[in-house]
């Protein structure tokens, strides 16, 4: 802070103690942190009715060593059989290892770890070395009726990987992350499902040296969890990267896949398009491990041309003007920006504090021209691709923005966003130490029902006093968009959190949005799925499950609502079947 006498919370910016609960709940790098800056800290105190005294000492830090008495239920004969398949060093049953792959990164997961609540553990953690190991493991577990779960990057925010039924969790990170094939002629790469985002991107950026390629390439898929998520996780959840308006969601990037299922191996072809019946790729993508284990995936790749990037940002006087401009951009048929984001007034206010705009001459100029705090909205983004293509898109966006009263605020704001695009999740540790919750839910809408969903869900979020609810759109289409809600509150009790989260999802469904645009369904959102898509559609999922996995050993426990008890299902919307 600029004033040496101002209070600064004692943020815990130390590497977590080895084998502690905090080392599991910690996001990303063990030596990286992100504390709220001075302006955001002040906003938090004002909104949550807190004082510096509330930040004098953290609570429920999770610094204690992992300790619990829940022994593995797996017999020695079964463990020996697993060791025979993958090697003795690749089977673990100690408490810390089992807990480290049991939870993802939902706020519920972090709260449970802070409170030392341990549940739904695998009985063993197994590290497959190659495809043959996975084939043998599926065959053995199918024969012995042992539940199987998969841990890729661990960034799930839907309880998608939680091993409700015990059994084994396959941890793909140590070994299952190799390149299988690269074709510059086809512009494709085939990799093992455990490869991380940074591994894939570095491999493609280094294609000239690594594959004797003519040029460098990029994967084009950059979710906020990019640094700590896996290719397999992207595919099985139908994920989206922040550059999706240009490169597409993962289902637009996948060319083919291979799964090992109890019914056998499923492998799709590598043609860019065909008309040979319903798409196996589309059936398997989004199945979240309920049909089988994804082993290999072939992806489209794209020319890496960062020097051609064209950054832009605009501020509009109100939300409706920004929405209208964004829709016009996506329906203009001149090409799409790569990153494209529009923040509502509340998020814009927070963004100005985070990106260093608040209190600068830029903000003074905005105020003088009628772009007032509390109503103005921020649009930002950049283009990718061929140089003239990108320049034309930026020119057309400028033209549209002016028509809707947008003021150009240069590419500097976008650079501020880029600087933190993958690091914002680190805020959750520092805030959680002082009993503050920050979480997200997202959904998909078309332009016709955009405003009712936005207003209805936001009204519920704000019905709780002293709560921040920021909203933005970050994945755009000519026909609609995603809505991404970020809510922050003084809240550390699990029951209160779950009630609030359920209420938000109730309202997402009540106003007619899709329950997820890119996070997936997992076990968390599963109770709402059948009411959204209808019983007949759910029966198709059930029939596929019965074919691929008749003994329900693949990610059981409610994933996609496939073995969800009836009393847990939400029925806010009745669908015609």
C-alpha cells in the first residue's frame, strides 16, 4: 500500500507444510500467491462490513498435517493384482495420497479441507504407465466390480472426480502425458489424456525443434485452469477456453478419441467430417468418465502468431448498450475476436480496481464523459490469426462500439486482464483464511432469454445482504452466449454455502438457461440435469451407460445423474418428453 501506516493483513504467503491439508487445497504452484490489492481489500471491508481487526489473524488455515482414521478397504490380494499390472511403485494406499486425489477445487472441497472433513476416498491410487496398463486395469476392475475414477489435473469445480464409492483412482499426471503423433500435414497432434495444458502448448510452440515442423503451433484452448488442468479433463467435460470465440470449445477442436470401456475399446476416426451416422465423438465428449476412460485424443492445432494479436477495450454507459454491441459483433459475419469479454457494472467496478484503472486519468476521463461508476460496463478482448484478418476485426468492432456509445480505452486494460488471466484462483486461499467465500457458477443462454436469466439469477444472488455478484460473458456465438456469475461473501459454514449455491442453480434452471456451458455437470449439478434435458434424453444416457458399463464401475456416485437417487433430483422445470 502507498501509505506505510495503513494496515495490511498477514497474508499466508509461505509454502504450505508438507503433507498438510493446505498443500491439497492450495491452487496451482506451491510457491505462488495472489492477495487482494489495496483497492480490492478496501472494497471487501466495505461490502462485507468488516474491519482491519477481522483480518488480524487467519482461521481454519489448513496448516495441520493430514491425519484421519479411514483405512483402505482393499485387500492385499487385490492390491497385489494392481501392482502386478502397473508395478509396485505405482500403487499407493497412504492417507495423504488418497486424500490428495479425492477432491477437486470446488469451494465445498476447500471448505472441507480447511475443516479436516475427509470423506469419499479411493481405497488405492494407481499411476498407469501406458495404454496397455489402462486396458488391463479396466479388465481387472470390471471382473472384480471395483469402482474406477480418474484424476487428471484436479481442477474440477463440479465434484466430477470425487470417488463416492471408493475403489481406485487413476492418477494420470506422472506417466500418462506423452505425445503419440504429430502431423503438420493434417495440422493435428495426438496425446495421452494426462498431458497438462502447459505441456501441450510448449510442445506445439516448440514444433520446429521437436518435430522439424515448418512453423510453431498453438493448441488454442486456454481455460482459466489452463496451467493446472489436463487435456483429458477438457474433453470429458466439454470444456471451453478463454479464446473460444475464435478457436471454439473443445468439441470443435477434437478430431478423434480413444476410450477403454468395460464393453471394449471405442476409437473414433480422424476425418475432419463424415456422414457415417451419429457422431461417436459427440457421444463420448462430456461423458465425464461414466462410459470409460479416455486414453488418447487427437486435436486440431493452429498456427502460433502472437505478433499479430490486436488488443482492444471499450467502456459503455450501460449494460444493455454493451450487450447490444457484443451481439452485433458476433452477428456481423466479418470474423470473431479470440478473447471477447463483457463485464456487467458490478464486475466492471471490481475489474477497474484489479486492473489498475481506478483512480487513474482514464477513470477521470470516463466520469467526465458520462460513463459513471455503477452503470458503466467494460468490454475487452483481442484477436488471433492472420495479421490483416485481425486488424479488420478490430476495425469492425470499433465501428460497432461507437454506434452503441462505446468509448475506446486502448489495449492497456486488456493487458492488465492478461496479466492475471490464470492467477485469479489464487485469491481464494487468502480470502478463505479470513472466512470469505469466492465461487463461480456458469450457464448458457440464447439472446432471447439472456436478460431474464441475468436479472433473475442476479436478483437471487443479491438477495443475500452484503454479497458481491459479478457477472460477465466470455464465450460468444451469433445465437447466444454464456453467463458467468462470480459471487463473494463472508461465509465459511458449509451448510450456508450449499444452500446459497443450490438457490443459484435453482434460479439458473427456473429462468431457462442450460445448467452448464463449459464446467460440466459432475456430481454437484447432476440433480438439475434431468429436469433440464427431459426424461427421454436422460434415458438415452442411461442406455449408453448400460451398454458401456453395465456394472456401474466407471465414476459411479451420481455423475451426470446416472445413478442419482430420485429424492435428490430437482424438478423446477417440467420438460415435455
